[in-house]
């Protein structure tokens, strides 16, 4: 892949559920080290677009390439799928930690099973990333013993343990109490500063303004506006985005 080639490329991407067309022709390019915030009202297709990027959803039309892997094909080999999900991590709204495993075991599982790495290597990396998200002391705790913010930081550390080149975040703070949001956004901001390529579906406009370099505003399944985060969020051109930002900031 050339340095200037997009790491994610949408070309007239379409996605339907039965007769309901959710994505109606999305075209956009995302590049290495981009931090892209996807914003818009509930039901506009943000999470669906994100889930298409690691084949949790299959597309119905158009083209989608992620890390030089063509996700437009109706069928994709398990080898390519494994390759994709090694390179592209995902952090979900509801954490998705295994409740019967300790924090350390949650982090070690995928590198051991998917990357076939030694237990010692998996453990060392897990402890490194737990320290990175400020949770070294919780290595032997279980998910039920953690706050929502701690669970989400563990989920981020778990994603990092796979050494991804891109991390997708699906509304990572929406399930958290307001006082816990900051600790998760702080970790994400640090990752952005270190050059991690990130695509973030979010309602946190302050994060989008301060950390993202690009914003995509979806409305009813289409890209209504996109561009430099500061410009788009400070001087929106379309009336729908102006209205959306007005509601978010009120």
C-alpha cells in the first residue's frame, strides 16, 4: 500500500436491511493517522457504516476497501477475514468483555488464539497496555468489579493487544455515566496523539472538535457534509448540520 493510498475507501457504498436502505451511496477516503469523527442523529447509519469496515455487516452495493482488502466481494475467505480483523480493531458501546475471565485473561485471549503468540508474550503486552490505560492494578479483577469507564478502558487495551493499524470506536462513551466519559476520552486522545488511525462514531462534539482532524456528518444515509473538523464544526455549511450542532450544544 502506498503512503498516500487511503486505508479505508468507500465508493458509492450501499447497505439495506430488506426494503430499508440505510446507507444510500457513501463515498469517502480515510488515510493513515486520520482521526475521523462520524456524527449525525440516531438512525442515520453511523454504526452501520462503521460495522461494514470490519465485515460485521456485508454491503449491498458500491465498493469498500479496508487495508487493501476488498470487502465488496459477496464472500470473503476466513483467511482474509482474520487478516482484516487483526489489522482493524473495534471498541463497542457495551464493552463486550467476557464476564467469566479476569481483565488480564480478556486481554490475552485474542493474541493467543488469533496471532498464535506465546502466553508470556501475550501477558507482557496485556500488562503494558493495561498500564497505558491506567489500569495496572485491575489485572486480576473481573469485569463485574469495574466501573463502566474502567470496562471501556479495558476494551481499548484489549483492542491494542492485537497491534491493529486502525481502531473503530462505536459510540464508546454513550453507555457511560457522564462523570466517567472523560477518562475514556483521555485515553483516546492519547492514542490520537501517538498517530493511531481512528474512526469514531460519537456524540461528543468537544472530542470531535479537539481531537479529530476530519468530520463526516451523515444524514438519512448520505454524507451531508465532511471536511476539516474545526471548519465543519465551527462553520457548518448545510442547514441540517447547523440544526444538529445547535441541539448538541444546547
